[in-house]
C-alpha cells in the first residue's frame, strides 16, 4: 500500500484575513474582501481589488515580532516576499516545525518582485545601479526572500511559474519529492502581490470587472484581481505521526495537464481541465461520485466559467457535486490562488461547511448552478480544488478528510 501524503500545517494571508483564523471567519460569515484599491498606486481606481489589508511596513512589524523570523533585511523585501513569509511562518507554527532544518520550500509566483521593479523603472536608464537591480529580479528572487526570513530552515528552495496554476503545481511537486524520498517535509504554496504591471496586463485583455465579480452568473463580466499567499506543510503520514503531529487532511490525488489551446483562453470543451480533474481522481483512486465539493477555478470571465462547466459535465456527468468559486471573497490571486483555495478547502473539511459563491444570482444559459448555501447535505469527505493557468496549464488536486482511507 502506498504511503499517504498528509497536510500537517497551513498558513494563509488574503483580502479576507491576515491568517487562517480570520479567513475562516470571513468565509463562514460570507464577508468579501473586494474593495476600492488602497495600497496599489494606480490611476485605474475604477477596478475593485482584493488587497491584503496591511501595508508593507505593517507586514515588516508583524514579522519582526515573530520568534521564527530572523531576517535582518526585511525592509529590502518585496510585498510578495513579505506576504509569503507571513504565510510560511503560520504554516510552520501550525505544523509545529519551528526547528526543522531539512525542509524544502516550493513557491509559485508570476509577478514576483514586480512591485519593487516598478518603483525604479522610470530612472533605470539614468542609474546603472537601478538597472542592475532590475536584472536580478527573476521570479525566484521572491522565493529566496521568503527563505531568508527563516535561516537554516530550508535545504531546498525552488520556484514554479505556470501562471495561475503555479502554487498548486508547487504542492504537486512537493508531493512528488516526498514520494521519491527526496524530502521529508515540504512547505509548498505561492505568493503574489498586486502591481501596476499586473493590473494593466489584465486590463489590456479586457477581462477586469468594474463591479464585484460574479463567477458562473449569466451577467458575469470579468474578474477582480487579488493578492495573497498560502503554504501547506506536506509530509508522509509516518513521519508526521512519529513526531506526534495529527494531520489536518490528506493530499489524496493530483493532476496536471496542458492542452496548449491558446495563450490566454480556455477551450470550449474544457479539455485541459477535464484531463487534470480526471487524473486527480485516478491518482486518488476515487470515483466522481466520491467528491463532495469542488472549489472551482471560477474566475468570473465569460470564457473560463463556460469552459469549466463543460469540463465538470464531462467528468461528473449529470451528477456534478456542489461547487463554488471563492474568488468573490479574495479576488483572483493568480499564481497564489491554488494554495489559498486549497487552504479554504481544508477549512471546509475541518468545519464541514460549503464556501458559498458570493454575488451569484442569474443562471448561465446551459450552465451549472454553484453553491449558495453553506450547509452541506451530507458529510464532506473528499474535496476537489482546481487551478487553471494561461496557456492551458491546468491543475487539480483532491484533499480528503484525515482518517478516511483512499
């Protein structure tokens, strides 16, 4: 029998809370974090966003107060790194891993340190030092910044950048490292901050909504961008139990496929999503009828939601489980979304509730109806979580209640 990969800790920061407890309360109270922009310096105030409700200075103060964070240069870190460090700190504390020195840190991001790059871009042609600074800021720099906050904790640090499936792919890679005995403990997830580059890029695609987003609604007009970070602590079950830790959940299945249909659009039949969900079910050794809830990618764009509904029909037939998008709570946190929403799924398992699809009112033509009531009709044992990226890089995982054999 294969050894199970368990989740022993999680940390999350998003527009609806600065830690897991605050996020849980917002989910259960149906409280959205979408609001007019406050921290992002942009002329496009017509677009509401899901900002973390802390300035970079306040994040620095929070990390300075943590006994685990020993960085002496927090002021030099980007917003992406600061949010990531806060979420990693909570995840390590949740898993009781304060002194682990053999863990791997896997982080997904696309924007990386772009917030800092924007601050020096205008004068980079007149200042050689600034140009050198820009040249060093690959996506991996933000992950290295997170790791620097916890010296001696991580013996492997790497970054994944596959657009909006980045963080979920980091989780999947973490599971493979454990299964292949290349790591005993993996902290995997992602972090993404809002930037002008970020906002303007999505504006150029004409997929931003000036109102709060409405995934799977017939009137949906686009997404609201968000920011945040989340990380899960992964271990094999034996290792977790040997150190006296009771797992939060089981990572029972995972799938990743790329249909390469288009640079940004999803195919009409949802081929990539269909293949990813099918693989996640297969590796979990579950039937479609075993899934009790699906946290959908659900961006609120006309293309994505129609494509995802078609993929759900192809996998689940006429018996599609309760599903919803939590992006009306947080905004679309892009590369971090797979980890943030995986954390929400763990909360749903632990507290036995269904995250509702905020703002939904009018059914899509030939579409499916998302969850609007938080009360499940049966016990929740297995949850599927989707994260679909530009270029058709689509990922899905299955998270199961601990104690449930799969």
